[in-house]
C-alpha cells in the first residue's frame, strides 16, 4: 500500500516527516478550533433550549459557549506566544 490522497501512509511504510516539518509541528501551539467548536456547541444547545423554554439547559449551554470562547482565546494567545518565541530564536545549526 502506498500513500493515500489524505496523506496517510499504508502498512509497508512509516510516516516519513522531515526534520523541519517536525520542528514546525512542535512550534505550533494548540489548535483554536477546539475552543470554537465548544463555543458553537454551546450556542446550539442555547438555541434548542431557548426554543423549548428549558431555562436551566439554556444556562448550561451559555456556560459551555462562554467556556469555549475562553478556551479559543487562550489557545490563540498560546499559539501566538509560541510562534513569537520561535521566530525570535536564532536558527540552530546541525
């Protein structure tokens, strides 16, 4: 089996990542999409609960949406800090 369209490698070969690609993956921070997904899920819960007059479920959805927004902002800040640190660091010589 060879490499598939999605970039995955079949059974006969391992994942061949060059050193610069691996270093770039380590230098990236956490993915902010996680927080955005949690926030969107909370908004979805708020919409469903609001339509059914379920006030406590609406409040839980609101707390979930706010928590997702906080996680999103935190992950963006961590990614920016980590990126700034790697850009200001001198290049390493092999």
